[in-house]
């Protein structure tokens, strides 16, 4: 058996759309209030793509920024993998559009569908490729244009989500000496597939005038049930990722920005204070697969990823799916 290659995060990047949707904007659309949204979710505003913008546009900029941070050329990439539930098209994957537009002419490209766990799933795939020696450089993206699938008449779901994209470049740790991916985990419980669900648009309910009129293509969510699952799962994943390490070794926790109350309750369960948790949901809402890479990039640029310290990232979402990673920065 050949020895495993240590895998590092050589660079990060992100791209958020410029169109800001505040809670007050939602007060004009549904029966809600800025106070309710802030108290129940911690969200003040989120970003929505503009009419001529889509997931691939955000990905291209995020990927270029990650390459720049890594000091690499797109032609060096062997693979582009994107976690997304809102690709530009059902066919082909958004990764192919990105591969072409950034000039990654030597790279394979595919998407992975694991909803809010999409980025950590893609990271796990990229880590396996670099770790096994199959690839020398992988672009891993998490990106969404969720606003295209929100029912702006449904106050129980539309206020929580936003759009954005984040990216990391993986390469052998020996070549970048930063962000070593020490551990990854993935899990699923498909019996909960209806908790967060888009009924229409797939092969079971292809789009028809009737399905669109019924709003089958919108994201529907059983918020309270997801909330309960999310608190327990986030706490369990953090404990699992930290196993064998002391609290002092942990520099930062970068969780899926699902809902500030869920993050607070999970940290309470773990028994750790919130000051080691990176939170930016107030600015961007829940951007599904994009929350973790966007937060990682912001944390890096804010100087919150201390060399030598451990970083834990965890996420969960529709499927139900979940994932976690432990990184030594
Ligand atoms: O990324 C993974 C995917 N999503 C999630 O993980 C979401 C997880 N769930 C949540 O974040 C929360 O459940 C929500 C933010 C979606 C809802 O918060 P909640 O505290 O669980 O509210 P609730 O569903 O228990 O509803 C409480 C009340 C209800 O009214 P009644 O029945 O008590 O009269 C709702 O109709 O709040 C009402 N409500 C609202 N009121 C004002 C629900 N949405 C809104 C709203 N504005 N936007």
C-alpha cells in the first residue's frame, strides 16, 4: 500500500452577490418583523443574486480568489467539485461551467448534491483524491442561488435563506504547509428526506404548468423538526471532531450558519463558550452549501485562523445529511 499524502488547504475565496435583502424588505412581502427574524434566527440581512446572475457567476469569482490566495494557476487543477443544490442547470453540472470559465483545462468536473452538507461532502471527496495521490490540486466549492427557489409568500422558509459562494484549493500539505485536513466524516438518514424538500422539478414530478402553479419547485421545510435534529447533530459532530484534542488546542469552530439559536444551543450542549465560534449569519443568512467556505474565507482574512491551531467545521441539512472536518491551520 502506498503511504497517504497529507492534504492541505492552500487558499480560500468567496463571492457574495451585491444585492442586499434586509429583514425590513421581508416585512413588505410577508407577515413578519425585523424583531422576530433577528430573535429567532440572528439574521439581519442576506444577499440575493440579481436577475442576470447565477451560481456559476459567484463560483467563478470565488474560485479565482482561492487560486490567487493559493498562488496557483487554474491549469494546475486536476478536479473541480461543487457542493450545491442550486446549480445553473439540472444538466450539466455547475462545476463544468466553472471549469471552462476559469480555464481549468486539465481538470475533471462534477457536482455533489448533499444540500447544506454539500461543501463538506465535496471537501471529503477532494481530500480523498489528493490524499490517495490521484490528484495534486482540487478546487472545492460550496455555492447557492437559493433565492430562485424561495416561496416569497411563505414566511416560515423565505426569511432564512440567502445566496453566495465559497471555495478552497486542496493540494499536498508538503507543498502549501497550511490548513492540514486531519479528519473528515459524512453521514445520512434518508428517512428524513421530507423535512427539507423540493418536490417538483426532478424525475418524479417533472415541471408542468400545474406543478409550478402549486409551487412544487419551492423549498419547503419543517422548521421545528429540523431545529431539534440540528442542535443535537451539531453538538455531536463538534464533540466527534474534537475527540482526542483539548479545548485549548481548538482555535476556531466554523459551523454551518443555519440559525444563530441553533449554534448557541449546540455550543451550550457541548459546554463551550461562543467566543471560539465564527458567526456571520447576521450578514448572509443561511446560504446552505456556501456557509462553511464563505465563513472559512472570512475567518482567514480576519486573521482568525491561527497557524498551528485546530479548526472544526460541521454542517447538516436536507437528506438528511451531515458532515464534519478537523483542520490544523
Ligand atoms: O440549513 C438547514 C435547513 N434549515 C434549517 O435548519 C432551519 C431550522 N429551523 C429554524 O431555523 C427555525 O425552526 C425557523 C427559523 C425556521 C422557525 O423558528 P421557530 O422558532 O422554530 O418558529 P416556529 O416554526 O416554532 O413558529 C413559531 C411561530 C408560529 O406561530 P404560532 O403557530 O405560534 O402562532 C409561526 O407561524 O412563529 C410563526 N412564524 C413567524 N412569525 C413571524 C414562523 N415564521 C415566521 C416569520 N415571522 N417569518
